[in-house]
């Protein structure tokens, strides 16, 4: 899992990926939105937490949904609803 955050405004985006390099190699919508919001590059950071999900991939989806509902980052367009 990874998060894009602003120094003072906090979390902007939360996501998950198998390859962080692959996820960001073609750009990322959160960076475009941060640029449109006129955030300074120096104030934007990426935080990464590696979580093994090989035993239960659905658990990772559930964890992401819980974090998104709890934090409501502005750049996450669709926040999964609780089932």
C-alpha cells in the first residue's frame, strides 16, 4: 500500500499496487491534481508500507477500503462502500 501526502494538508491519495515502480512510471493522477491545486513539489511525499497478501488477497482489498473510509483522501475518486 502507498499514500501520497502533503506536508501540512495530510493524505491526498491512498492506493495499492504490486509494483510501485510500474504504478508511477506512467505518471499518477494524484500528482496531476496536486499540480492543479498548485502544491509545491517539495511538499508532496510518497509513503509506502509493504504488506504481504499472498495468503488472502481479499484481505488487502478490505484493508484498503477501511483506510479509505476512515481518512477520505480528496484525490481518491471512488471510495469503496462497506458491504
